[in-house]
C-alpha cells in the first residue's frame, strides 16, 4: 500500500511541476501583450560607418556553403569596411569548395579569409573565439551555414547600436522551406512562438533573453568584456548571452528584420538538434543560475531567467511522468481511486489550452494563416511529447556532467517542395536502442488506453492518447526515414 501511494503521489507531483511550466506560457502571453508596443530605440546610420566582421562558422556544409558566402558577399555595405571570416572546421570537400569561393572573392577585392582549423577544440565556440582574435571589426555579425541574410542586414541592424551599452541585436528567423513537409511546418511553429512571443515578451519587459547563435550582430567589446566564447556548454550562444547581460550589456530583439534559414527536413537531424539544445540549456542553467541568483537584478528578472534556463527540465519531467503513468493508472483502478481521474482530464486541458493559445497567437501576430497552422497543433503536441526520451536523455547527461561532442545539424539546400535530400550525405541516423524504447513506450500506453476503456475510465484516455501518439510518431518517422534512405542507396 505504501508503494502504491508513493507511485501515485510521485505521479501527481511531477504532473504538478509540468503544469507550473505549462501555465508559465500565460505569463509570457501577458508580458507580450502588455509590452508589445514598446519599440526598441534606434537612430539613423552614423555618418562614419563602423568596420564590421562577418563570421561564418561551418563544418561539412558542401551543399549550402556557396549560398551562404554569396549572400554575405552581396551585403549592401562598403567593401573597405567589411571583413568576412569563413571559420571552416570541415573534414570533407567543403574545405576545397569554400577555399575556391574565398580566393575568387579575394581577387574581386573582398577582405575575406578562409580560416581552416584541423583541431576542432571548442567546436563552434572555439571557431568563433579563434576568429575573434584576428577580427578587425568593431561589430561582429554571425551567420550559420543554413542562413541567407538580406542585403540590408547590416544597415538595418547597426542603427540599434546608437546607445553605448547595447551589446547585441538579434533578428527574427525566417523559414525558407516552411512548406516542405508537416515536420518543417511543426518546426516553424515552434520557432515562431519562441521568437515573436518569448523574445518580444522578455526583451520589451526588461527581462533577459538570448542570442540564438546566428542571424545577430554583436559589439565586439561586449563579447570580450563578458568573457568571450566559452565551450563548457553545448549552447555557447545562450551562455554568452546571460554572461553579457549580467555584466550590464543591453540586448535588442528586432522581429521586423527577418533572416531566412533552412529548417531541418529529416526527423533524425531534428532530434539531434533538439538533444543538443536541451542538454546545452541545462548545462548553462547549472553554470549560471547561481550567479543570476546572487546578481543585483530585480526579482522578476531572476524568476524569468530561472524559467527560461530550466525549461528543458520539462522533457525529463515528461519522461518520468511517462514511466509512472501506466502503473499509476492501474493502481488507481485497482484501489478504487477513480475520483482521481478528474485530475488527468484537468491536466489534459491545462496542457492543451495554453499550447493552442500560444501557437495560435504567435501565428496571428506574424500574419500567418493561423487557423491553418492550428491544423498542425495535434502533430506539434505529439512531437513535443515524443521528444521526451531523446531530450530527456540530454537533460540527464547535463545533470550528470557527461560531456559530448557538438553535433551540427545537416543542411541539404532544400528550398522547394520538390527538392530531395535522401540521396545526399550528412544524414542523421536513428539510434536503434532509442527507437526500440520509444516504440515500447508507445505500445505500453496503447495497452493502458485499452485497459482504461475496459474499466470505464474515459477521463484518462485523452491524456494517455497524447503520449501514445507522440512516442509512435517519433519512432515510426525515424524508422521510416532510415528505411527509405537505405532503399535509395541500394538502387544507386
């Protein structure tokens, strides 16, 4: 009896923690609408334009490196004030492709260098730090390989540095291949809400927010005085962002400046990216939350920083909830605790309603067809729940101090719905053990749903169905993609 009570008690405790983070979305929505009309300070471009260094960190990007460098070379900015650093850690033919493009642009008069490292110490953070040592610019713009900056990027962002304490300006991510598949549509929804709601709410309400690793521009002095790029976490961008703001630097978010990018098109690459972001976020939380707690900052800033940096704990909580849900349901039925199932129904609606509002409002604010976008809401929720094994593993690794390599997300130059990636290199691969675990979880939840229906516990079914669908979605998509790629390779 004590064991049964402990399992059910742990189940409801974890459910309560998840509800706290879920309800935090209402706080973000409140801050967004309260402060959405507070526009960032800006002035005209200075008469004396500053020198700018554009850093392009790449690693095995043969399909997109040409597009990236061409877009940066086309920036509308005086050539004599523009320096381009191609920070190349590649180990394949990307090195030769990039080197040839750089040599051609150098002959055309561009101040451009191809800085190739054979030692990937620090991964992306190490490459950025190495480039910073020789950077000539007063400002440092950073673009990942999958981005295509607008020609006016520098002239649009530099006016926001009119105040000396402004250290970084982040622009909005656009999505080149949003319409490619249901997976890219779901990712676009995730990213849109992060930028338009979270960034706007945090920035305009005076909370801390973060540089997203790309499509932003830094004051070089801000990077240096904040301790530079460090590689003791997998999210060097989040880490430096919080260190800089703790040092008194101000950040600006400009949602009206959109920088297009390519969204991952295969589920396994997407999962690899999510694992890195989840693990790195918790690593950064462990590193910086004590300093934030001690800092002379308002309580509202500290509280929002806590929720922001610790939000990936949700994946671990969902994983624990998934482990406890089936036995907890059986115990409740066997002990006649059917009245408790009303909490499952309440949890379902407390989870679904704020998420529907969150993503629906983000699409409406962006001028997207939000009713059409909401058709992807069930898949979005299923994917979010199904990721809890993949991302929960990253959270556990972070909590245990287990270090792993920075695995970059493959890019394939996918822009239209007719483009194909399955015959190209750099595929992400499903982990056999993880797929088996996800499939096992899906089967367990399916059996539990049948058990609940047999005993007339209908209020628990919607909640259980979310988990069941999520685990099957992730596992089956992963297996299907790997199978289809292997079939194509056999026909070559």
